[in-house]
């Protein structure tokens, strides 16, 4: 379908003659007799458009302009325009300015010239298809990479936490745990950034907005960046409003915005330097400034640093560590919230300042949190089934849950999970998705069909974080979708929230 030449020449014999000429060269074409037909066929896909000057005046130009402006980044639709002999008309000049990839052929056109122009347009179009295919494969690779990296991260984090609980008074164990935690947190963040690149380029990111406070966000940001600052003896100073600032936004994405910029400031500030974070609210907007005493930026760098995979250079000319995507993600997430991110610097060696502008709400409604339950609704321990074909991951998480007071068991495949629930339904099932044989989706569907399994809290714990995976888990019967590696308190909160609800219902 995408190799067709769409022909729009509503008057005279230009359209059928052009189609006949193209057919002699083995080029597929389709004559569009109306603008509506052209719009429908463009939506189906086209290799190029062949049209005439008078069709532009009759409404063809606005239609083509709209299509060109809406086409994805990889696409640059070739348009071949047959013009009248002589001076350029306003219609032709407008087409040159607005339609981009435009080739002009003055009538009467020789057959060989027309065929050559269309073949050239198709060669360029095929290059675009190759770029699209490469981007698709890259996105699939990043998604698979994220999944494969997350799988080993989960048991590493769980096992280290388990060791810390087994030997709480061992100072060397505490130091080792802190080291592993820092590295796991760094790897998790790098994986998340890589996957966000794939999601943004494929248009699969949607904001999960909620009402939240600036203080909560900045507390989390400080926690993420403080260790790196302490290691370089960098002081991070905060000047935040005393009154509560409330936003209607995606919590995780706002944390990424500020943490990416703040960690970048720490990275490019020398030992013993300082970073300042200030915020103020005005005219319905929150303005956060992150300023550092670091190496600064030249004018060329300011225009480049927000590009994807752009690596900044240090004063000595060496490239810094990192993937070169943090600032690009920060700006794109801010723009998705209706905000902006800008950078300024007085030059090399004079530090940098980043300004983040976001819309805010005036007041926040109170949020009540239910107290944590210590046991099930009937006084017994909460029963958990951990399902994962990675035995290390399943065993370590089950052991950690047992130490936290849960009655935790394991299954190592989907069929085993269904059989276990059929024997004795647990309160909570924590299940991997990508298992051989019966995967997590099918196992969840079968569990939901078992008598009495409708009340089981089912949590998908997986390396797949894409929106499509979340839709599939919901359709399969899962209540929640968590991405590896998961913090134990997050699982505990989910389990306790369900048990608190059951206790309230039992009391009634």
C-alpha cells in the first residue's frame, strides 16, 4: 500500500494519462477523483503524491499541508507538482514554502522526466521506511533490554535486604547493602530512562495525574540526589515556599524532571561546590530554579543539551558519563504537563541555571491514609503466593515477606500457580508475566475462573512496563501492575490496603 503514487488531477486527462505512463514503468498508482478520496488514501499510506497546480487552488493545498504537518518524525512525504509553463503563481510559491519535500515539473512533461522524478521520490521514500523500521526495532530492543535487566535486579535487591534483616547489627553488612542499593538504584534509573525514550518516540507515554504537593516531590528528589552530592562534598541548599504548593500532575514524571536536572547539576559541579534549589508560585505557575557553581555552559551547548543522546563535555574536553537523555526527558515530561524547561549560563566556569515552569493548583484536598493492618481480616497472617520462573527471585521475595510477618509460599510456573490457588486460595498472588509454558496472563485468567478466587488480590510483578503490558494485565484479571525491581513496602501497602478494606466490610 505504501508504494502507491496517489494522483490528484481533478480536471482534464492529466490523471489517467499520468497513471498510464507510470504503469509502463511498473509503478503502482491510484487516481483520486476528489479531495475526500485523497484524504482517505493518504491515511492508508502512500509512496508519493502526484498533483497539478490547479488542484492546489481547488482545495488540494490545505489538505496536503495538514497531512504534511501531522506526519510522524520519520516521514517526509514526496510530492511531485506539475505546473503551468512560465512565471510561478502564488499557488506554486505557497506550495514551495509549505509542503516541504516538493519537486516541480513544468508542463508539458516528457514521459521519461516524469518517470524519473517519481522513481527518485520513491527511492527517498523507501529510505524513510528503513528509518522507521530501524526505529521500531530499536524500541523493541530497548523494551526487551529493560525486561532482561530488570529480572536480575529484583532478586539482587531482595537478597541484600534479606541479609540486612538477618544480620541487622553487622556493620560490614550495612555498608555492603548501601553499596548494592546505590548501584541497583542507579541501574534501575538508567533502565527506566532508556524505556522512556522508546515510549516517547512511539507515543506510548500517558500521564497518571493526581493531586500532589511540591514538598513531597522535592523530598523524594533530595533522597535520590543526596548520596551523589555527599560523595563530592557538594551542599544542596533549598529555598522553598512555606505554604503548600499543590499540582495536578504525574508524581513519577515530576520526580524525574527535578531529579534529572538536579543530579546533572551535581555531576557537573566540582568537589566542594554548591547547588541551590529555589521555588516560587505566581500567576498559577510554579517556577523552580536549580542553580549550580559548576563548569557552566557555552552558547552552543545551551542549544544542544536538550537533544536526545547529546553528551556534554567537561572543561577538559572529555565526555561525561551517562546516556545523554536525562535533560531531554526532563524537558519532554515538562512539556507534557503544559510547562517548560530552560537553561542559561554566563559562560564556561560560571555555573548554570535551569528554570522549570509548571502549572499549579491553588489548594489541595486532604488525603486520608488507612492504618496498616498487621494481619488478615480474620486475625490470621496474610497468605501470599509468589510466582516466578526465576527461582532466585521467587525464593528471595518469599523469604523477605516471611520475615515481614506474611505467610508466603512459591510456585515456579503458571500451571503450578493455578494448582496452588486451587488447593488453597491465598490473599495475595505476586506473579511474573514472562514465564515459559503457561505465562502469567493465562495463569491469571485461569485463577480468576476458580471458585472463591475473585477476592484474591493479584499483582503482576514484571520487567515489562509498557502501556500495552499494563492493558493486558488488567484484561487478564490483575489488580495491579508493578515493575521490577519493586520495593517491599510497596507490596506491603497493597496487601494491607486490601486487608483494611476487608476488615471494614467484615465489621459491617
